[in-house]
């Protein structure tokens, strides 16, 4: 019985460690002049193939981002593009508030 419990706990621990190997990037995109949410903005991690879009609240989220240094590029028609370099670590939940 003890061995089954130990094996179950080791399995759950290995799952947790496996998921902690990536980061989460989330944030909001708003207009600089009136702080209104910008919908349908494209959020891209340059040269990775990872991308997303903002929702009705201007929010976005990118899951399973490998640790590393990235350039975040946000674009939307009618606004100047936004670029920012950032570094993400494994297990990090990074919050970014962007004003365009």
C-alpha cells in the first residue's frame, strides 16, 4: 500500500515539474490617449511562431512559452506598433500592460 502511495506521489510530482518548464505571458493592451481596451490586437513573440490576440477587454494570454529572451510585438490597425524585449523564466507568470 505504501509503495502505491509513494509511486502515485512521485508521478504527480513529475507532472508538476514537467509543466513548470514553460512560462505564461499575459497582459492587457490599451489606448494611450483614453486608456480604452484595444480589441483584436495581434500579440507576437518574434521569431517563435507563438502569437495571440486581445479580447474585448484588451486582454491576451500565451501559454507554454519556453524560457528565454523575446521581443514582444503588438500591432493593430490605426496604432503604431509596440515592441518590447523581455526575459521569461520557467514557471513564471509574467504580466505585461501595454499602452499604444
